[in-house]
């Protein structure tokens, strides 16, 4: 078959499928939360570095429909498929097209339409490795510099980019073990130094943001989210099972079948780079999985390099068999999505998921129940960050979080100022029946007004005359003590949360 023409067809066909999926899948809580970031443009945010917020800020100029806001995710995986083809094309265009087709029809491409912090990470990790591949091919310092810039942008996307840095160190150490003082090896180390130098400004920007923002990223990613993590072999089993799913059993079979001479097949500098870019991060995640559940999406930035390695590892007939399998495998994913989308919502009524399904798919109906209260000058809130983000997206106006919330997604601590709410009336949307005793200390009067949609009852807690002083002394102080305890070894500028609510106390 004409693989070049088939590649072009598959490129466009999978792009079209992703556009359809992006238009029919409702906005998730994480995505809606990152849209909140985009509406408050900054060079850092509570949970992670800022890149996805920047992407979405640009998208908001084009519109707020799901398909528009998800364009970066849709185009990123398509670009990587095309990039794999371009990287391998000079060596063998037919095999390059075949491997690119395999990636394009995989679930990694077709189903990956949600925009998250992983979206820019996946893009810039691939671009950095591709640029380094070109640098090694051409012995070009300019390409080394480009690899460093993309590496820095990956770091401003998500801290998992550090794992790419470890992969680079492992690669260069491995490559320099023999003849480390040779001119060729010396040139590579110069290039590596330039790569790190080009990435440095991006890291310094993030460090400065953390210095001026209570070290939020560090406290959250190293301390808060890891409290209570315990060793468990089952977590490693879950991680290994996830990798079997992502790699697929047929691909693992062919890799095992061709294990003989594996290192010799990828011994060229460039292909050895792709091996380290995949293997080192996956090995680190395997170690982490002994204590922490590793999310499926955590590893996605490093999976495109497996497909590049297949160029050296598998025969053409094996690649064709994998393409046939992957077409059926991804087709099964799409069939499941289609069945779920076509089933009546009431199908899920007897499951624990039903409440969340109604909340996610019928958010527009929920916000219509709320709009009359805004006209009565009520402030609008929910009791959690995910519902606040989702309702904000559909309502067109931000809902703040009332109460302590969770350890995740505390960007609201920066955005909301409860001092300005003293004496005001509040509406708090809840998905479960409220205990009004918990709200009574913070208002002159509270009441609950339930409403039912599609068999699910939601609740509006109406609080009259907000008592900021009491809320500060109880709720905000608990938040301060739990989430803003900056270690003594970290120098910092005045912390925004403590300066706002507890001036003079410090954090």
C-alpha cells in the first residue's frame, strides 16, 4: 500500500475523530479548574507551573466552547504523530509512515482530548527530545539550545519534566563513558551544558514565583499531597498493569521476541537517547509506585519515544500486525465511548456515579436554578474546588469555595478575599444534604433550599449576614495551619495568605 498517502489520511481522520470527541465530552473538573487559571493570568499557580493556564488564556480569545479550549490537546498528539514521521523519514520513509500511523491510531492519540497540565508537558518533552536528536545528528549547538528552551518550557508545564532531565544526565553519562576527553565527547558535553543553560531562566522564573507565593508548588507537590503515603505492593501492581495496558500485550510480545541484541539495535547515539527518555522516567515512577498510586496520565509524556524505538526493534511485518491490532483496540475504546454517550442518562440511576453524572452533564440546568439568587445580590459559592470550577465554567461567573476544601486545587485562596464579604449574603451549592449547624456560626441566619433534577436532589445553603471575623478565626486559621506552614529552611517573601488574613503573624 502507499504508506505516505495512508499516513496523510490517518493524520486527518484521527484529527477529525478527536474534534468530535472534544465537542461531545463534557468539561471535566480539572479542565474547568485550569480555565480559572486562564482567567487570572499569572506566571505561576498553586498546584503546578503555569503553562496550561497560558495555553487556555490564548484559547479564550477564540471562544469558550469545549472544542476550542481543547484544541491544544487535540493538536499536540497530532503534531507528535507528524513529528515521529519527520524524525524517521530521512532513514526510511515507508517505515517512518508505518510507525507514525501506529502512534496516530493508538488511544494515546485518539482518546487524549482533555486539556490538562500534561498537555504542554507532552508537547515540550517531545520537542526537547526531538531537538536534541537533531543536535546529535548535526552536531549543532543551535539545536542543543533549542532542546534546552523546550526543556525549560516543559518544566514550566509540570515538574515531571525533571524526569526528562534525569534521562538526559543518564544518556550523556552513558555516552561519555568511553573516550570522555575525546573531541567528539567534549563537544557533546558542551552541548549538554548549553542545553541546561538555555533551560535555566525558566527554572529561575518558577523559583522566583514560589519565593513570592509561599512556596505553594513545593509544599503541595512534596509535602501536602504525599502525607499518609504508605508502602504497598498493590500500588506497584497497579502501576505495572497500567503499563501493560498502555504498551498493549502484542507490543510487549514483539519486544520480548526481539530482545536478543536489543542494546546493539539502539546503540546509535540518537536511538539510545529515545530509550533513556522513556526508560528513566518509567523506572522512577516504578519506584514511586511502591508508596503512591501513579496516575495513568503521569507517564504519557514519555510514551511517544517507545514508538520511535520500534523503528530499530521490529520488522515491517510485525509493525503491520501491530497496526491492525491497534486499529481494533482503539476502535473498542471509541465503541465504549459511543455506547455510553448514546445510553439514556437514567441507565446509571442506580449507581453511585449517577449524582456526578447529572452534575457534570446537566450543569446548565443547575445554574439556571441559581441565577435568580444572583439578582438578589447573593454571593455564589460551592463547598469544593471541582464543583466550583465546573459551575463557574457553565455560569460564566466564578464561584468561590466556602469552607476548608481539599488539599488539591487551592488556587481559590489567591483569588478570593473573604474580608470583602463581611455582612454579605451567600449561596452555597451542595451535592449532599447540608448540616446547617456547621454553617450557623458564620451567618446571622442560614436556611437550606433543595431542588431536584433528573432524580438527583441538590441543595442551596443560603447564609444571611456573613461573619468574617468568626470565619477567619476558625476556618481560615485551620487552612493557614494546614497548608501554609513554610519550612524554616525556605526563605520567602511575605506569604499572600498570611499577609491577607493574619498580618503580623507570618507563616
